C-alpha cells in the first residue's frame, strides 16, 4: 500500500514537473514571440487596446496594459506625411480563440520573433472596440491605402489616427522585432470622413513584407492595434479593364474585347458580366475569361445589353478591380469590321468581314455592299457570304495608299445595298515596301556602304524603318530569304531622304542578305531580301599617275596610267579628253583591256592643250566605274615641221632718185594647224637672175624689205620650228618684163553692205598663163595698211569681207600673177551702182549678203521669189487695166427688167407685135 | 624564319569570271549558307560542318566550279598580301625573342602560330593554319580596323580553301586547331601588341605565299 502511495506520489510529482516544464516552455516561447495578423485581400477586423490600466504580464517583467473602455472626445485629425519614429513601441500580443494578451514592446527590449496568425473572431468579441479595416494597393501600384472604420461612432470625436509601418525584404518568418529598430515610419491618417479614416502609404516593393499597426489617440488616451503584416503584391486591386469593344473573328463570331490595365504585375483573370439594360428583365450572365476577349452569341447584338468587365490576380490573392465602365452591345454592333485595320504591303490581297445592323435590325449579308473611300463601289464578284449576317470582301493586288490630306489609309465601308452606309469604316494601310538596297564596296575593300530610300509619302506616321541583315559564310543562296537570326544595322538618314548603312570591316566573299523592316503599331512588313557579296560591288579606286602627251611626228594623243591598288589585271577603261578651255566638251574613248596601261587616241587638233582623265571598272562588268582620275594635261609643243610656208605679197616702192625699187614682203602669220605647232622664225630665200641665192631670217614680225635691182628676183618664204622648215612654200617672182603685162579687161566693185564688197572682172585674151590673182584694197582717206588676198586664177569675181563705209573712198586692184612674174595691176577706186534689172548682179549681191559665194546655192532661193512676185504684180496690173479698158470702150446698157413698163413681160418668149 | 616574299606584284585582285551562276556571277549555295554573326570569330567545328554541307548542293543543286572558287581564293590571297604590305608592320628581318616556337613559348603555351613555310603542305593543311592566326588578329583587332579587316579576310580565305579542298576531293585535315587564344599569347597581346601583330602578319604572309604557290597552277590539292 505504501509502495503504491509512493508510486502514486512519484507519478504526481513527475506530472507536476512535466507540467511545470511545459508551462515554463510555453512561457519562454510566449516571451520570445509576437503574433502578427496576416492582412487578407478583403476587409477584416482588429481589436484596439486602451492602455489605461497597467498590470504585470505573467510572461514579462515589463508593464502590460490591457484594453478596456473609452473616453469620448471630438476633433478631426489631418493627414500628414510619413515621419520616421525615433522610438518604436507597439503591442506584442498573443491570442487564442478566447483570449488575447498584449504587452507594450519597446525597442530597448529583447528581440522577439514574429509569428503569422489570423485573429479569430472569438478573440475580438468585444465588438464595440474593434476597427474594421481594409487595405489594398491601388492599381497604379504606387500607393497602399487602408481604410479604418469605427464600429463605435462616439469614438470618432477628437480622434487622431496614425498608421505605423516598417518594410523588410525578408519574409515574415525571418523578421523579428529587432528588425523594426530605426525603420518604423508613421503616417497620419485622414479622418475627415464621418465614419472612417483613410491612411495612405507610399508604395514599397511589391514583394517586401510590410509590418504595420495602428495607434489612435482619443482625447489624449492612446489606443493600439496588434501588429499586422502583408505582402503588398497580395492585396493589389488592379485598375478596371479598359477599352471595351466588339470585334469579330475570321469565322464571323462576335467577341467582346478589352485591354488589360497598366501596370500589370501578374497575369490577370477577368470576369465579364452581361446584363440586360434597364427596361428589360434584369438577368445577367457572368463569364470568367483568362484572355482579353470573350466570344458572345451573335443574337445578343440584336437587343440592348450592357457588358462590364473586372479583373484580378489569376494565380494568387488579390482584390477584384472595380467593374469597368458599361459597354452597350447594341451601340458597338451597329457595324463591325474584322479586322478593323489592316496593314499590308503593295501587291498583296486582303479580306475584310462585316456585320451591319441598320436601326437595330441586322442586315442580311447578301444585302451588304462594300465601298472604298466612299467613292468606289467594290464589284460584287469580290464578296463572299460567310453566313447570313457576315459579309466578306477581298481586295486583290493592292496599290500603295496615297495620302489624302491627313488620312494615310483607305477606308472600307460596309453599306446596305440601298446605298446607306454607317459612318464607321475599316482602315486599310497599304505600304510600298519594295525598297531597293544598293551597295558599294570601296576601292580599299574595307567597307561596304548600302543605301536605300523609302517613299516619304508612303511611310506612315509612327512607323519606323530599319535594315536587317545576316551574313552567310561565303557567297549567297539561290533564293535570299529573311532569317530570325538577323541583326539590325544602324543607318544614317541623308539629306536626300535616303538612308546609308556602312559595314566595316567586311567579309569580301560572304553573302550579306539584307531587307528593310517596316514596323508599325498595326504590324510589321518586310521588303524582299536581297543578297550582296561585297566583292561583286566594288567601286575601284581611280587609276593613278595619269600622263598625257601629243606624240611627235605621229601626232596622236598618248595616255598612260597606273592601275589602282586592289584591282584585278582584267579591267576596262574609259578615257575622256577635251581641249582645255573654259567650257570643256569631253570626248570619250574606251579601252577594253590594256595590259600596257596606255592608249593612243587620234585627235583633230594637235596644237592645243588637252585635259585627260581615266577611270576603270572590272572587265566583266561587275561593280561600278571608279571615279575619274585626276586630270593630266598635254603640253603644246612642236609635233612636226610646218606643213607649208606662209602666203606672202609684195609692196614695191620706187625710189626715182636712186632709180631703184624697194620691195617689202608681207606675209600672214602661219596658223597652228599649218605650223604644228609654232613658228620660231621665217626664212626668206632670194634668187636673182644672176643665179645668186641667199637667205635671210626673220625671227619677229611678218615683213621683210629688200632692194630690187635685178631683172628678175624670185623670193620664197619658209616657216621654221623646232622640228624643221616647211616643205611646201609659196614663191613670188618679181620681173621687170612681166610687170607691164596686163591681163584684166575690166574691174568693177559693188558695195553690198558695210562688210562686203563684190569684185567682178573680165580678162583680156592671154598669152601667158595666170597662176593666181592677188586682190589689193585700201582706204584712200586713211593711213591704213594695204590689205591683200590671193585668189585662184579660174574665178572672175570675189567677195571681200571688211569694214566699208559708203561715203569713203577705197581703191581695189587686181594683179595677175604669171609663172614668170607679177603682171600689171588693174585698179578701180569707186563702187559701181548696181542696176536692179540686172538680175545677175542682184543675185551676186544677195549671195554676198548671204555670206557665202556658192552661186548654185543662192540662185533658186533668190531668183525664184523675185520672178514669182514680179509675175504676180504683172498679172494684177493686167487685170486692173483690163477692167478699165472695158469701161472705157463699152457703154453701159440699161436692164429692161428694171423698167416699170416691163413688169410681167417675159423677154424669153418671142412676141411679134407687127 | 622564312625570308619575305611579295606576291602578285603588289596588286590584290578580284577576278569575276562569270559562269552564269547568278546575277553577279557569284555561285549561289542554297543549302551551304550558314548564318554567321558579324565580326565574331566562329568555332572551327561549325565551319567544318558548313563545308560538309557543301555536298548537298553538289548533289541536288547547281554545282560549284572549282576553277571559280580557285580564282576567288587566289584573288583574296593577293588582296590579303597587298593589305599586309600596306600595313607596313613588318620588322620581320629581326629575330624576336619571346615569341618563337620551341623557345620560351610554344603553340600550346602561347607562341605565335606558324604561318606557311612548308611548300609541300596541301591546301587543307594550309587552311588549318589560318584559324589560329585569324583568332590572334581578331584579338588584336579592337581599335585596329585594318587588323580586323585582315582577320575577316583570313576567315573568308579559310572558308574558300576548305570549299576548294572539298570540291577537289582532297583529304580534309584530321585535327582541328584548338579554339581560342592560348593564355600566354593573350598576355603577350596585352603586353606587346605591336610585336605580336607584326609577327602574326609576317607569318600570315608566309602562309599566303604558300597558298599562292599552290594556287598558281591548275586546281590541285
């Protein structure tokens, strides 16, 4: 029995010890923990503690105050910005289903661990002292809002409410009270509303842990709430969906569409409420959708229905957003296009669908017609009846949209066949993306520049163009195609609205496949890809060291050059050359292959300076012509000896005192085309009848004088340059005997105008052969040089072009030149007056006026009009004289028909009165 | 070190003999085309696959003429030689310590890779000598556009050579050169880029000389 008692006692002690340990353990755990209320995405209730009575906590040596009643005071607090608290203090509570124990925790106390837990309803049975709270993150994610509603309205008076909070990147299980040290911020809540306060916290990280509690002051008495925590992302209340509208699928199914709100921190789910509008039965349908559209029955469009949409976090906690603004299906369904807008490229085919409702009655699809830009009815052959409500039109081989005013699109109208259209339309954007990309590799083979330009009239507002490319290892593919592995190449806009993109360094033998990407909010278009191998589009450097000269003796333009660096030996060249003057007129010469790097060109003028340039290109035609090289200039130098000596004449001045004649030779400077190219001096060769010969030289000037002492004196003038003397020369023999021989019978001078005089002469019978004539003329009233010209022996007239004045006196002489010497000159010093009836002279004068001497050319053009006009005049005069003669010789006989007595008498009928 | 020798009379050249193989006369290889990222050195193993793909167009598409590829290869060789000559970075008559194979550094530990100098080497073997030089030049290329261009040309040349080797049915080299630049060589590049560039270009030109010699005659391995 004793043993049994002892065992029972031992067992009881053990239980007491165990209970003591359990209690101690509980006390230790309770001592190290604060329970934290998890804020849900809905409204919830928190108790508030009035610290008007202190007592010792059973598990803490600190002062603990329990909550009880209130004092009523009045006053409205103002919202103030957050303030960092110097000293943190909050209620550290432990609660169970039927009790809640709190102690005031201060920063100086030992750290305690936060334990997440919901406050059970039974723990806050004291409903008069509860706060009804709702916290959410606003849709813009920049503000946390908490509303605090008082269940005891008398507490409302003189209330000041602060919300204190601290944020941590750690989860609640890893946060302890020590983490709140120095991080607690207080915001004053706005309690201006009658039954609630509103507290605004600036947005913190959505995934941070927010620890918060409320502290109110009612008439100087503080009220506390237990600590609560939340992850802001769990209480986001999104903005309602936007932009509700009706749309149509390709199969003609109507769907309600909307846009998701921004920002959207996570995927959303949507709730769509379709309800009958007022005046009808108040039924409603609710659908849940994960996408931003929901197919609806087409029949709903026939009556008035309202659609609302709201959204919330698809996978986690969060608030539903407010309902969107209502959308009336009947409004949107008056006309529906699918798609409402199309962006496409030139040459493509597109289709539009349409549902058309006319005055709340859907138009059957076979009565729908389509119009383009309100101006052009689309042929019925392009329509397709998808079903009895939906009509489809297809447009083929589209042309680029031409901007019409500020409208950069074509409009498609779905109309009733009675020519009634709804004002809404579908938009068609057709962009010309046939953009040509041309590339050129520089002569150093280090960079390839590609240019492309887009028609500015077809580029839509808000669109962008960019060049994309990819490179093949070597060469191009047969059919270039776009690739997702392409890159964007940066291009520069040039002044001429083209774009220029430079690849450097390059892969010479790689194929660069390029295309232009046209990006717009309606979609992306691509031009046809093109592939370029840089080595195929080389623009070589121009040839260098270009030299040009006119070759001696041969008289050809010889051009030489050096091939450019990095160029092949198989090149073709173009040489352009021109006489170097102000206005250069180039002539082109092509050399297909020039291993000697030189070319010889036949040129007309040898004694001018030529400017020469050369360019080159691949012989096969690949690539581009190089730029023209720098200019080379030829030097003007003697090519050959002068072709002939100058024409010359003599002036003989007799010196009676000495009985001597002095001869002055005059010659005209040798032209370049004869001198080739210059004359350094003239050589005058003399030969007299005594077979004496000598030469003299004239370096400067074109005259030479010598005494004529012998009977005959033959003179030859030669031209000389660095290449030699002229081989063909004029001779003149001065003979005393021949100087008396006259050959001209008559000489007449006709003044045609101030610049032309016609000389006509006749010859007397000759025994000597005339080799040429020399015409001399001079102004008698002025001290002018004698002018002369050598003319052939077989003509009998000559036009002298000079400056003549009618009232002045001129002397004209005609000297025959015989083989044996110069004959006697015939002279006239007046102009013969031309007779108009002398048609020969008239036509000669006309020829002079025409400025040329060809008789045959002028005869028809001058004589014929004169003959015709004269004939017309004669005919006219003849007719006039005929009429006058008629009147003169024939008297007028009166017409008996005009007499009164003859009225009614038929004169045609014979009437015998006897 | 092999003596310097200039080839091509200083004129790099492009000979475009048209054979009706495309609008520009360049051969078109549908299946052979590999998409390459611009200005990035590529793994030699990938290039090898690209060469193996060459048989596909040969079997079903338009054949690629060896003489055409040979002409392009010859022209690119000349162009590269001209470029190197114009870079004027060649004090190669001097013996440079610290870079020679078999001395302080080796190809494995980071010596500048050998260029040519072995006339009897086949086209395939010569092609295999180019990647290390190309990678080395690519390392030197940042800030030196002419070297970047030489590196690109070298890559093109290697592709052409391997194509030619495949077209001619020559044996492909069994061993691919190790990828990347050895660490020791990378240090040398950082320490003395000019010296490394000069020696690398000299060795590349040796290699080009050997290639040009092989290409002067009719198409052969």
